[in-house]
C-alpha cells in the first residue's frame, strides 16, 4: 500500500515561531524528515529535538516502520541533533543538487523499536 502525506510542525516561543520542519511521504511511498530549521539565536535549547520527534510521532501514527532524512556531510550540528534523536548514518550519498560539490548523506531511524 502506497501512502501519501505531509505534516508540518512549527515551534513557538510565546507568539514567535522558533523553528519548523516537515515530514513528507516521498515518490516511492517512504516517509522523510525534510526542511528542518531552528532560529540560530535559539539553537541548543531542544527545539530541534522536539521538532524531529514530532515528525517521528507523525510517521509512527501513519504506520511507517522507518523514517529517513538527508543531511549535508559537513553539517556537524545537524548530524549531532539527528544522532541524539536516534537516526543512524547509511552509506547512501548524493550531491545536494545537480552540479553541486556539497554531498548529502541519508540517515534513517528504525521506528519499530520506538
């Protein structure tokens, strides 16, 4: 069964948005965490972890067993964040976009163990 869907999560501090991320079901029917952003002035306060965990919950509720994401290989803060919330690196890499020298790596989280 091929599922579709999208879920966007926004974090707020009082009335101001502090971060955003989205979970999507890709073209082959697998969920991905995409477009994570946290206000640079508010990073390292758990906002990114909360947003990532919201996407994990969404994927679980939709019935998926695995969640993936792509992150730039040189984005150490993002990599540490994703490791803290249970993602593991894979061997799968690609260019960020056609003609780019920036490499991205796929990370996955097994949702069956949650």
